[in-house]
């Protein structure tokens, strides 16, 4: 649990479930996996969740429900954006439905907060939340949790899904991941649907997923195939940091920024990561740092992209999060009633 976090798009983390397994290229340098096998290796919430390999700690597929943290969001009265399972995946195949129901029950009981869920298991999320019996089960869990916490029954009905304070998202590192995960996300009932393209490891054309359908006479005349008004509501993009971080082509980020602007979808650029763009100035290469940012190593490693763009490894703090001199911090606007 962390009531404060340095993650740019959230206020707090709620690690009610920890543990995971590697499923795609975006998992290779997972910071949560490395922490679980090093600094937090003997913490009760992480112990035994990784195996040691030549490349460092790797998730072993086991997951853990950290029961003492279940009702923590209910003790926070001041509204927060809360990242759910920052060190795991709520919809991991090893997570029982009963755990998911308890998590959704607490989110229903804490309408003052906005809960941000991020998964790489979009198909399971889609299947789970389209089950006609899921909300009655979550309601039963909510009533039990409230009774155990407060010593009294809840009067009236607790919820009708989807919950207005729960944003459902998928991790997308490249076009293949986008094509595999976003369709399932768009077929999942949610107040807000979003993606985290971090680490962004390749170009991604999201235009089809960003368009809302336009209807004339009950017939969709343009847009995607996911129903009336269904599209992505928010896009977060970031580069990789830490040991072994892979560079991110600046043009991939610009393309996503421009796609979002054209579709009117909020765009948040989280960070360049360990690598920042270079600027070609005649025969020399320049680095333009944000005001007050550290300058990085005197002789950074450089990477040249086939399209002529360049990147330099200067470290996360020096690279910052300015995109063409602008800090992008847009969030979706969601009516709450």
C-alpha cells in the first residue's frame, strides 16, 4: 500500500493482490517483478513470488491476496485516484473470482475514489464483467465486507454495474498488443476505458480504437465495430527506465499524441524513461533538457533510428517528460452523480 506515489497519472497504489507472470515483451523489465525479488523479497506480500534467473528475478506465476489491505481505501476519506494491483494483475489466471469480487466490492463501497485498473489479461476481464451474475455476487461481497467492518447491514441496493468510479485499462506495448487487447477492452462494460502504452516498444496505430461511432437512422456510418459510442477514453504513454531499458522512438510518441488530438481523446505523456530524443544540429547532436533537470552522463550512449531520429541514454530524471517542449497531463472528464 502507498498513499502517495511518484506515478504521474495516479495518487496512490493499492496492492491488494501481488504476484504475476511474464506474458509479453512489455513484462521483460517489470519494476514490480524486480522489487519483489530484491528489496521486497522477504516482505510477507512478496516473499516466494519470484525465482532467481541469470537475468534477475522473474515472476513464478503465484499470486497472493493481501487481506489486511482489503479495506484500506475505505479509511481514506479524501478522494484519490488509486492504481489497483500495481504489483500484480487483478485478472491474472491464478486469481480466483472470489478475490476479484472482494476488490470490486470495496471499490463500490468507496465512491469518493477513482480506481484505475490495468491488465494484460483483457479477455478474462471481458468474460468476467460480461457475466450476468457478476454484479449480484459483488453485491453479496460488499454487504459482507461492510457488515464485518462496520457491524451493521447496508440499507438498500449497493450497486449496479459498471461502477462509475472504476476505470478499466489494458497495457499496450506495440501494435500486436493493441490488436490483441484493445478489442476485448472495448467489449467490457466500463465508465472509462484506457490504455497504458508503457513501455512503448514499437509504433501503434490506434485510430480505429479512438473513434466513436456516428449513427444515422440506427445504422453506424463510420467508427469502429464495438458499438454506439464505444472507444478509448484515455491514452497514457511512457518509455522504459531502469537497468536494460529499451529506447523509444520519439516519432512513435508524436504519432500517438497526434492520433489522440485528432480524435479528441485525452493524452498523458508519463515519461521518456532512460532515453531522451536527440536533436540534429548540423553535424552535431544536441540534448535539450527541461529547466532544472539534471544533465545526465557526460558521454551518454546513443541510439540511431532508421527514420533518422536519435535517442540518448541519460537516465529517467534527466530525460524528463516534455514532448516537443510541452508537458501533457490530460485526464478523462467523467460525470459523477
